[in-house]
C-alpha cells in the first residue's frame, strides 16, 4: 500500500493545473473569511494572524518525499482554508523550488496581499490563483464575511501592488452567487478592478457543491455566460465538480473518501463512476461510513453529495 501523507494530497486532476500535487500548510478550516458559498462549511478557526501551525520542516520533508515519488504538473499550496495564514509559506515555496523544476502555484483568497511581507513571499511562486467576488465593503461583508479588520479597498490595492512587481501569472477566480454579486453593477465594478490588475486569466465559478449557507443559489446558465463575456473569462462551473478527486487503487478507499470530503463534498454519481467496483458494494461502504457518523448525505441542486461530519484523519 502507498504511503499516506499528513500535509500532501493527490496529485488530483485539475483543469487549470493538470495533475496538481496539493500541500496544505494549515489546519482544517483556518481562514480569514467565512464565505457564504464555502464548500467546507462555516469557518471554525476564524483568524487573520499568520502562524506556524505545524513544524515547517515536517511539511517540507513530506514535499521532498512526494516530489520524488509522484508524477505531477504543479505543486499547489492550498488548504482547507487560507494557505497564506501559514507564516512559513514563503520559505516553503523557496525550498520546494529547490526540490523540483515543476511550477509552484498558490490558491488563495488574496486578502493578505495588503501585507508587504505576504506579497514578497508570493513573488517566488509561478502562478497565483486568488479570488475577487466583491468591490464594495458592504458586498464583501455579505459574500465573504471577512475578519472585521479586513478592508476590500486595501485588499484591491494589495492586488495592484503585487501585480506591479510580480512576473508570474495571476489567474483570478470570481465566484458568482445568484442575487448577491451577479448584478450588472457589481459585475461592471469587478471588471474595472480586473482591468487594473491585468490578470493573465479570469475564471468565473458558481457554487456547484453544497455551500456553507443553504440559501446560496447558482445563477442561471444564461447569466453565467453573460458574466463570462463581460469579464472576458472562462466558465469553470461545468468542470469544477469533477475536479479534485482521484482514486488510487493502491490506497485505502475509505481513507481516500474521508480525506477528500475534508476538502470538499463528493457527488455520489462521481464516486460511482470512478470506481471499478459493483455499485451495491460502493453504496454499502458509504452507508457504513454514514452509520459510523463520519460522513453524511446532502442533497444540493438536485444531486446527492456526501459530506464530512467529523474532523479526524
Ligand atoms: S471559500 Fe476559501 S476563502 Fe472562503 S471561507 Fe472557504 S476557504 Fe475561506
């Protein structure tokens, strides 16, 4: 059986990053936002203070092992929360680049880019994938529900300052929620900011997996297409749901389902289609895990998902 890691996951398939080797340098659901659409639920460790949550050498040892053993396209710093909250992120990026020629990406909400130290640390990454869902403080508070000291104007200024020095790629994601940030006015304001940041790519996403708040709705397909045109963006809603889950036949299936549901809910039909096992057997396993109280069923957007109930490895 293949080795299990504490900080590394995947490589998982990603349309944007190919085979993405994930590194999570923060504990489960540590974030400075508590977005209404978050697929891992409301933020439980709500903080804007950077820390070394784990010994950085322990994380690096796993990266070293994984880059030697596994086949991947990107090393991606991401987390079940916000990876820039790890105080050692910059050091980890530099050390990772000494270990592999493959590019390093960081998936972030971008909030801490107002901090010159964080901007400097991210300069060494090859691709940054931040998020921008609002341009006014009122809407920012409604959709991203940030720590109260966070100010959207300062964050946008941080994006611009970062862009001035950064020679890598910025692939911005805009998450659109029906009736919340999808109006003509809100999208036009986002477009203005995106033009200033000069991102190499823009992706529009929608909450395709069960969100933190039940009332969150996906805009119509027509509206998403219009928004993509306005923002000159690619629509990722059609493929994101199939991303991020890879079954490794050499690893324990239960453990893989548990690990993946820590990062996002899993659509039942996706699990069934990916496994070369009789449907009854897979459903029985899922129901056993449900009976043990570690996962539970959730219907969202007329689809059945399995979500994590307990946070244990
Ligand atoms: S979607 Fe990202 S930024 Fe928003 S609460 Fe979840 S982990 Fe934090």
